[in-house]
C-alpha cells in the first residue's frame, strides 16, 4: 500500500493545486518585489543625485559672488591707504559698490590693516547701511548708520567690546596669502553665527603687506535652504568639512552649547541624529576611493537600526581653498513602503485569481509586470538624463500611487512652485540636451535662448506688495506659455527673470521675430492690476529680452546665458535712454 492510498481524490487534486497556487503566489510576490525594488533604486538614486546637485548649485550661488566683492572693494592694483581715516569717503564708496554686487549673501565687506585700523560696510537693504570704523589700534569700533551711497553719517555709537582685527581668523588667513583664500568656519564676533570669510592680502604702494580685505558668507542661509528642502519624512541633508564639522543641516543643530554657554562647532560624529552619524561614517569610508572626487555619487549603507539607507554625496571645492562634502541620506523604506504594500496586495490577488481561473491570474500577472516594466523604463530614462520623460502608468492602486509620488517628486525638482512653469534646473537641462543634439546632428536647426527681465517690476512690488507681484509673475508666465510653440520652453530663472528656449530658428531675423512676438505679449496691460493702474503702467512695464543663438553666439550653456543676459541689459539701457 502506498502512502497516498488513504487520501481522497479531492485531497489529491486540491493539495497539489494549493501547493502550486502558493508557489505561484510566492513567485509572483518575489518577482513584483524585486522588480519594484530595482525600479525604485534606480529612480531614487537619480533623485538623490539631483538633490545633491541642487544643494551644490545653492552653495555655488552663495560663494560665487565673493571673489567679485573683494575685487570691487579693493581692486588688485590699488594700494592700501596709509590711513583709513584719511581715505574714508573713497573706501566707503567702493565698499558700497562691492556689497551691491551680491547683497544676498555678500552684504558685508571690510578691511583691517597692520596698525589695527578697520573699516567695514554692512548693508541692511538696498538703501540702508552701517559703517563700522576704527581709526586707531586700541579703541572699540564706532558704528555709523546712513542711507544711500553718499548719505550723511549719523551720530556714531561705540561698541562695548574691543574688536581687534589683527586677531581675527580672516586677517591671519589673508596676510600670508597672495591670492584669495577662505578661512576655516568660525563663530562671528557680532552675530555668534557660523561664518566663513573670503580674504585677500592688500599691499601698500611700496609692495609690502598693509592689510587684509574680506567678505563674509553666513552658514545660516545654507541652514535655511536645507531645512526647506523637500525630503522624505526620515531623510536628512547636511554639509560637512573634511574633518566632520557640520556646516549646515536640514534638521537638528549644527552648533552646541559648551562651557559658559559659548557656542561651539558640532561634529557630525557627535550629532544627536543617528542617521547623520551613520551617513558621515559611511562617507569617511568612501573618501579613500580614487573616484570620490569624480562628481556626485550614490551608495547604500546599513543605517543605525540595521535598515538599508540610500545616500547621495559630492565633494565641493574651489580655487580659494573651500572644501566641503554635501550628503543626502534617505532610508530605503521611505522609497519602498508603497512597493511593499503593493507586493502583499499582489500576492492575495494572485491567490484569488489562481483559485478562480489560471487565465485570470496570468492576465493579472501580465498587467502588473507591464506596469513594472514601464516604471523601470521610465526610471532608467530619468537616470539617463531625460528629465521630461513621464511615467506612463495610470492606476488607482499602490503602483499608481508610487508612480504618482515619483512624478510629483520629479515635478517639484523641475517646476517653479509659484508660476507653475519650468524652473531653472529644468531649462538648464533642456539647453544642455539641445546643445548635445545639435552637436550630434550637424544639420540640426539653430536654436535661441532668450533672457527676459521685467521692467518696473520693483515699482509694482513697492506699490502693491509682494502678493500682487507674485500674481504678476504668474500672469507673465502664462503669457509666455501662450505665446510659445509647443516644442519651446519657458522657465522662471529667478526673481523676475525668465529664460525661454526657442527650439528651432532659421536665422537671426526669425529669432528676432519670435522675440518681438514675446515683447508684444508682455507689453499688454496687466490683468493682475486694477484696470486704471494697468493702463497707467502699460507704457512702463513690459520686458527687456536679450537673445543668444546657438551656435553663432556660443556652444555651451554658460556662454549662451551670459550672452543673452548681456543683450538683455543692452535692451534695458536702450529703453532707459
């Protein structure tokens, strides 16, 4: 007698079928999970790289203007004065112009000499400033408030603490360097915030050392940017120096209280956030690899709870000695939680489908596999740099939620939140892609880059407030969209500046015709203003539009944008004259 002799026919038919169903459901679940995980990993790694690049661009914006500030405050060939007191008017004029270049964040320029004299100009706004002056080597500084570049100095207020410029980090760093240099990050004398200073040696008429000119970069602006950065619920972004001292962080402190309630630097290894500690430790291990400086990278590491964490990182350096590491770390579960829920749902649906009819189960499997393949294909396209590719999934279940969530994250990276049109990153990518296509195809049509700056926009803001100003920007964005062809792209570049890519132009005359069309569209009375005021401002508003054509005016993105920007200022000056 065999061991199956006691089994009923129903059992013999049911048990193997149940086993097959369980195996099939298990296989389906595993396939769904791993396919979904691979798709999520591909897309999330790309998004982490984009986030790191976005942070890097923000940092570059903060530091890029500091070199020009120093050169304007103290041109290279201009010798230092023998006495600050005898040269106050010339110095404060140059310092006013220097702090006008990039008032946010470089609103403070100053100079100290080997005799202990000091002059610094701190800009509160476009018209209000503070002159900090020390004309001997022993007294506290005198503070003068005044308005506009040649405004009368108010009665001075003397500081209580003695400020000795020769003992400050920026002075010590600059006096021994012939070129511009960054100081180590230190705690500011006046604001008690983290500050790094760009400094440069200034010689006297005989070529000997006389003093140091410098401008500050506050880390608080970077902290504000990181805290507003859209991350997952458990993700963290931070910037550190090579020794681990925190520069800025999206959550938690970057300073700590020490003995006597003095502020002190906080090292990432000592952070109260376990994810920051683990991410920094992982980056230290990667720092020894030869490709660490090659550009933005991504990796996985074991988090503080043993869970897998995905990380994006890059090293940021410049010629003046700045050396920072940008890190973004997100637990994989933040990306995968909807995929995991979907796998469980898929298993139950597969079980039910297999019990009812094998064909239905096969159809469900095909549908799921198709959507996962589409998700993987779309994520690969995004990873390859095709930022305008869309995820072709329209579902109301968890896979659809996953696709929508990634689409929303992509849109947040590429869409200006106020106007709803493309943002700076999106149009930069479009221009880079268009240049690449032009290089690949020698017969490709030229294309034009238009730089648009609204006329009298500040007047509207001052008169009606920023809420109306925002409505005007939204209206301008809509007019640009309506006036462009389908293949063209308009984007908000920053403030009241817009960029437009005209995809195909036959020659400069046709490009000028497109520009004139946009000028006409932007010169109409603004619907966002009261009707009477719109008519009044119709002759003073509109926009100045600069143009650059690729390849005639340049064959790289920086050259094209600078050329269009320069032409825009020429157009604006022509209107004023």
